[in-house]
C-alpha cells in the first residue's frame, strides 16, 4: 500500500519502555483504598503478605511513583515476544467505507495468545526472587492461566490453575497447553477446597465464575508452604505491568504524529483496557488531550453499565480484601458467555473511579453482535480475534460507521488483546446459529447486589 503510514508499525528493542507507568500517581482524585474486611481500615503490606509476594504488594500500594523501573531480567523476558505490532486497519477501513483511521494494538503474537504474559512474567519473577517454589491462580477463558504456566515454566515454579468450569469444558486445548508447560489444572468450583465445596453444595451444576476460582486459588495458596497467589486482572499492580501496551502504542503513534480521538478496550476485570489507555489517560488528566475512552463489556456481565459503585469482595467466597469498584456483587454468577475472560463480577478500582468521574465511557454488547463484528474483522484483516477482544472490535466498527454517517475523519484505536484459536467451540456455535444472547434481568442483578457487604460508602 502506498501510504505514508505503514500497515504495521514496529518499535525497535531500544524503543521499548524501560519503565511501567503508574496512572494513579497522576490522578488528583485517587481510587478509594483497599480495606481489610475485619477492621475496615486500609490494608497494609503485612495484611497482604500471606497471599501475595512482596514485589507486587509494594506496587499495589504505591500511588505516588509515576514511573516504575522494569527490572532488567523482566526486560529480557519481554524481548522474547515484544514489542507487539501496532496495525493500521486499512482493509477494515475499506470494507466499512469510512473516513475514519482505525488502528489496533495486537497482543496475540505470543504462545499464550494474549496480553496476559505482560503481567505473568513479572509476577513469576517476583515470586522467584522471594524464594517461593509454587504459585496458584485462577483463569477464565484460559489466556491468563496459559500465560502464567509459560512464566512459571520459564522461572522453574510449580503452578496450580483453577479454571472456570464452563470455560474448561469449552476449551479443552487450553488445558493441554497449560499442562504442556507443567501446570496442574483444576476445573472450578471443585472438591479440592472448602470454598469450592460450599459453592457446589449451593449449586452442584454451576458452571463457575472467576470469583469462584479466585476463592479456591487463594485458599490453596495460604495452605501451601512457600506458595503465593497471583491474579491476572483487577488489581492495580496488574494494570501497572500492562501499561507497557499503552506505552509502546503511544511511542509508535508519536513517530507518525498520530493523535487518537477514541480509544477502545474490552473490559472484564480491566487489565487490557487499563494497560492500553493509561498513558493516554495521563495526558487527558493533564489537560493535554480530549481523547474519548470507551470500555466495552458483555451484556451478560455488565459491571460498568448496570453495576453499583461500592466496596465489595473480589471473590465469591468473600476471602479477599474489600475493593471500591463497579460491581454486580461477588455472589453474581454470569451466564455461560463465550467470552470467558470477561465473566467477572467487578472492575478494577482505578478504572471504576475514572468511570465514576466521567473520564471513561462504557457500553455493553450482546454476544451474537460481537461475533458478527469478529467475523467482519477477520475477513478484512485476516486475524481470528478472541471473543473478549471482539467486544472492542464491535465498538470500533460502530464508531467508524458513525464517522461514515457524519463525514468526520476520526482516529480510532482499539486493543486486540488476543487471538481466538482456542475459541473454535464459540465460533462453531455462531456458525451453526445455536449461539444465544443472555442478558440478566433486574431480578438477577438484585440477587447479586444482595451479596455486596453493607459498608458505609463514605468510609
């Protein structure tokens, strides 16, 4: 193509970020502190030490350090698969006949197939540095579990993964890949933990949720010697690690003087979205840009668009600290949506605060229309997208068609957080027209809200 801007914009190794960006340091109105569920006081490093390793605890509680150095060992780990490409979607633009310029940051070029490796590597590194021998975690669609299995294989750590049961049934090859890296995978809820047994007593046929899997993984971690728990989304240290996505993207765009008007990301717990938007949001907070930011979530699990901004537990078993977030209640069990990575009841506290303050927009989409968009994108760009990422694609296409209607030439950027090669059951369901759209009723949501603890919200 004879265009000034290449189809793929790559950075050199020398241009890769040497620091992560901590968005909270530039927020005048900070996210509310994480609370100890017993004392209702802000958690301390000592409170978190039985569950997490010291390296990530320090990052989780740090709201003032703007640029956090990336250890040289992690920089070397990143070089195995980064920098990832920023792609101009010329073919999609032509298909849509839109005046908009569309770009996407593609995070699916590593074996895990997603952005999750950006935090899995650092968390395994900090665990090894602390002298641990094993880790536990949860996974929804399987991207995080796969990434963590890869990272633990690299750093010679044992790993137990609790995978949401419905996702483990839909994606058996994810299990095979995790086991190839040496991980032990257990469908959740299970009979291997007290938390899992209690959940199964209430509903023996439940398909599970990320909240269930988190409860089991934490229980296993605290009962195992030289073991800690690692989380792939929701918490702020994960967003910190994922900021490498946005930092690379901004450097690539700056090389060509490109300023995005709209930035879009899918939203489950917030890691992909938060990582992509962080440096751009920092500019907006400084009054240097007017960029719109759009979070896109499944209509089946609408924590932004229909949730409540409240202190809530991060897991179904109510074992975690309390986080002020957009939540459907830790007791909410979403339907068996194919976007397993977005089936979480709450949202990261920083993103929740930005949404509450009007700096971040949100919309929900039904899965048949999301898959319509995924197929359109695949036919235009030649990449099979993950169902999670396809939520961002749906919104990007809608915004591009709005530009066609108005004649405005806007620059649209979205995160393509992963590939869909382990999601063929979902694509088969779509192709066979057996896929359905399940949207929780108000009564369904009220049952979830009933599990939110009664805590003074001005605490």
